[in-house]
């Protein structure tokens, strides 16, 4: 890492922890500024390992793929498109999710 990058990472982590703690303390309604900040921190980041996600097109569906852990992430509309083209197991999974 270059000098300064370590400090940037620590500051970013501190800010994220501060905002998450604030939300957990009963302030469920974040301000618009806080929402924008949290979105910028997490946008196109892997929920599993935090690495950057890339978009890959597979037929009519665009999925987000983590290049580090190879996790695959779908939006709800992507899942619906897959299920519409698929029958059987995936369709029953989607129906189970919709019931809960």
C-alpha cells in the first residue's frame, strides 16, 4: 500500500462504524446525507468479502460477480428473469420467498 492509503482505509472504516452504530442505537431513520454516504461506501462491493463487484451479462440477465471470492449477486428483477426462463426448482424457490 502507498503511504496515506492505510490512513484512508482506517478513516473509511471509522466513519462506516460510526454511522452503523448510530443507526443501531435506534435512529432507524437516517438522514439523506447519511444514506448517500452509506450507499457510496457499499456500492458495488461484495457483501461477503468487501471486494469490488463487476457486472457480467449472461443472456438477458446482468449479474454482479466478485472477482476475489467469486460470489454471485442478483437483483430481484434478475432472479425473476431467471425464474421466468426456468421451470422447476428455481420457480418453487421464488414462490417460497414470495410467501414469506
